[in-house]
């Protein structure tokens, strides 16, 4: 990469596309659209669960990604979207019911801004003091465990979505699962066998195939609940979403602000994973990445949006396509801005069946978890060392089981307990010892 503020992207038309390289404009726009589609399901689901306006969240995901892009100088390929880590604390702080309109959104916004401010300060410390202490705190064995836990903790969400609505009968559930499997297979076949540019669009093309399969099976053959296009026809093409202003309440802020710690670990894991994918050391950009994410979260919270984080789904898309050009994410951000201002598009996205989103999530979340293996292999993590093995084993189960723990009125979900569990357990097991020293193999029959 160059020493300028932004890279000078080199045109490349085949093979692995690195962060400082770019595709032709047409392909770049299509890739940007694919990233928007990949993150859409989750970044819309999070605000819906918290009772926020999805269109506001989509709009600010675009704004947040642009902020992040410029803060890291276009060096880190990443998309910012609604963070799931905020769901539990926001619901507790506002007393809202999952999936219903939240009457106390302003209280949540004050807490989200506080979390963003804390996140920014942590990034500032990393930028000034260096990132080595973060690496010592979370070495590859720990960051790999966190990345794997992120993928595993999201697995039930994917399976639930792939299984249809809660009220479906056995036939409806079976149909939903077949659609999810068709979507998974379509993504895999496109990624491996599709010719030319189509091979770079597995999520977009696979999702379209799953959508058509559902449309035919449900609307024409009656196997499931038909897709209703009425709201699409009624919605306006362009219009501003409804913004809200924050209210700063100490109780709500104390419940929501600690989410910043989870976001640090989550972002660290994401950047480590992207570094492993690209073969480049992105650690020097950790402080700037944290600050960019914190600024984006504060801006989003100031206008009625959710807390933002680097998006795991887009890591999965990069793993499939091997396209890491940061220009793609700038284009994706612009697309999100336009879509966030279009109620009609929001209504159309609302017609995507849950089983199709579930199928896409199975692939993407699985690729996230699998990236942990790459981190461990490339950093030569020694699993004959029982300290490493136990650290990873505990983190994986805490994440996969979504183990929750309440501390001082603040509830950690599976990502949080896996994160803190891996960090604390690793250092606890290495007290007074050389962490790199060869240890006896932990036998299976012990």
C-alpha cells in the first residue's frame, strides 16, 4: 500500500483482489450490492428485535461504513452494520418486548452514544500507546476462539430462520428447511462451478435462486405462506425515515455502555480474521478501526440508529469471493445510503423469506467460524499445549451454547462470555509461565 492518505488502487480482473486493488467499475458495483445483501438480513433483524426503524439502521450503516473507511484510510476492508451485542442491554434498559415497537428508544440512544464514546476512547488509547498490549491481552489462540465463537453463537439464529415461522405446522417447517438447503447448495455451486463473474457473486445469485424456489413453492404450489407484495406497491420510492433524539439517563447508560468492551473484542477478531484472509498485518490500524467504529456508533445513536460494528457477514462474503478491495465497501456504503432513503426497497427486502435468509446465514456464519482455523494454523497455535486447548474448548462451548451471565445488572450473551472467558482463562492458565513453552499433550482419556 502507498504512504498516502488513501491507497492508489491497482486495477486487477482475476485472482485474489487485495485491499489496495480494484475490479472494473461494473463488477465493483455488483460486488458492493452483494455485500449489502449479505448484511441486510442481520442488520435489519437487529433493529427489528430492539424495536428500532430498520430504514434508519440501513441508512446509518452506509454512513458508518463511510466514516470507518476514511478513519482507517481505506486500508481495512469492512462494512459496519447493526450490532447484535446491543440487543440484550437495550431491551433491559428500555423494558421493551422483543420484536415490538420500542416506546423508550430515546433512552436506548443515550446508552448507545455512551458505548460509542467509550469505544472511541479505547481506540484512542490503542492508537497512542500502540496495539501490542492488545495482542498480549488477546494472542492468536484467544482471537481465534473469539472469531469461532462469533460464528457459533449466530448459528441458532441461522437455523431458526431456516426453519420458518414459529407458528408453522410440520409441513411448513419442512418446506422452509428445504428452501434453506436449496439456498445453501445454490451458494456452494455458484461459488465453485459458476463461470466468470458469476463465481464472485455466490451470495447474491444463491439468494436469488432460493427466493425464486420459495416463490414457486409457496405462491404457486401452496407449500408455504405466500410472499405478499402489497406493501411494496404501496410504499414510496424515496422518503426520509423517522429520526429520533437521545435522552441521557445514567441507569440506561450504565447498562448499555459496557457493550463497548464486547465490540472491541469483536472488532479485534474481525480484523485478525481479515488479516489472515489477506495475508497482511492490519494490526497497526486497530486503534483507528476502534475510533471509526466508535464515531459511527455515536452518530447513529444521535439520530435514532442502532450501535454499529464491523460486520461478520461481509467477512464470509470475502472468504467466498477472495475479493478484499476496500473500494467495494465504499460502493456498498453508497448503495446502503440510497436504499435507506427508499421505503419501497425496504418493503421489497421485507419480502425475502426467512428460510432464504436462513440458508444464506448458514453459509456465511459457518465461514466466519471456519476462519478461526486459519488464524490458528497460520499463527502455529500449539494445541498439544493443554492451556491453549482448554482455552479454546471452553470458549467454543460458551459461544455455541450462548451461555449468558449477569454481572452487576449487565447481561453478557454467548459472544461476551466466550470473549471474556477466553481472555481470563488463557491468562489464568499461563500465570508465572512462558506461554510459548511446549507443554505435554492433553490426552483424550484424561
